[in-house]
C-alpha cells in the first residue's frame, strides 16, 4: 500500500502540531517572548518563499496559498516586532518624574464647573 503525497503531508502537519504544542508548553514564561521574537524573524523568510509561490504565471492554488501566506506571515512579523518593542520598553530605563511633569513643584490650578482644582 502506498501513501499519497497529500496523506504524508497531513501526517507531517499533525505530528508537527503535536510536537510544537509540547515544546511551547515546556518553555518558561521568562524565555517565551525572546524566543518568539526570534521565531518571528524567521517568518520574514516565509514571506520571501510566499512571494515566490504567489508570483507564478497562471492563477492556481499555489498563487492563492502564497497570497494567504504573505498576509499571515506579515501579520506575524509585525505583531512580533510590536511585542518585542513593548518588552524592550518594559525593561528600559525609567524617566525621572521631575522630567515628566512640566514645572515640577509648581502648582497649577484650573476651574471645572465652578470649582477650583489644584494639582501639584
């Protein structure tokens, strides 16, 4: 009995799903974001391959799947960069409060519906 290429592809896909799930659940939370930012960089390579698949001559299933791969990989890359940027800002140097507030130590007052509001 011979297995068709589609059935072998389905077996590999399901096996990769199980292995990927088991690997990701074993990663500690402190390492998850740095590892995912590296994986998102690899998605840039997926975009290159998807562009090659999407730009063949006649419209075929490969073109449609290539276009879908371009969209999903782009979303993955952009999301990965946003998460990485947020992570880096979390661990970045904090600005002193004196520089954040204009005129630190000065009292500002405003009138709101007939009441005076004073803030320091």
